[in-house]
């Protein structure tokens, strides 16, 4: 029991609420001396999926989150504490779009669009609709 408390104390010092979900997964994976392939095997996902979690391109579903927390030997609440603060104010449709596009792509698009005046954005959207350009 003492070793478990000691390990958890080290993890708490290494992983704090300011880290993103992906950073926490990477830090905990490294603390558990696993590479991405080993973690992927234990969680039963592909190694590319672990890489996407660690880089912020993908957020796991609840079942996978619980598997990650079990394999990494940390409460699920420790993994999601930071992400939960952000996503609690975002509606489900937006979260799904972010998951589909990836965090990096979504961020790039929003950073490009944020400086365009709203009326010009609507004009651009109207042009896209008239041109029948697919948005997907």
C-alpha cells in the first residue's frame, strides 16, 4: 500500500491540472515505462490512436478513457480534469466536429477565421453554398 501511495504522489507532482489530456497520457505512459505501441496493445487500440491522443488530435470515448486510466494506474478524473474544464462549456455538436476534424485542424481553421469580419464570413459561406463546394 505504501508503494502505491508513493507512486501516486509522484504522479500527482508530474501531472497537474494545467497539462492537457494528451500531455498527461504521454507523461503517465513514460512514467510507466511504456512506448506508444505497448500502451496501445494494453488499451486495445492502434498505436496511431495513442499518438493522436497525445498530440491532441483525438479525445477517447468513455470506455477507452477508463481503459487508459486502468492501464496507467491513475483515476480517470486525473486524466480529464483539465479537459473537462474546457469542454464543460462547449456543446456536444461542437465537440463532435472537433473530434472529426482534429484539434489541430480545428484550431488552424479558427485562427484563420477569427480575424475576418463576421459579414465577410457570411459572404464567404454564401459563396460556398452557391458554388456547391462540399464543406466536408
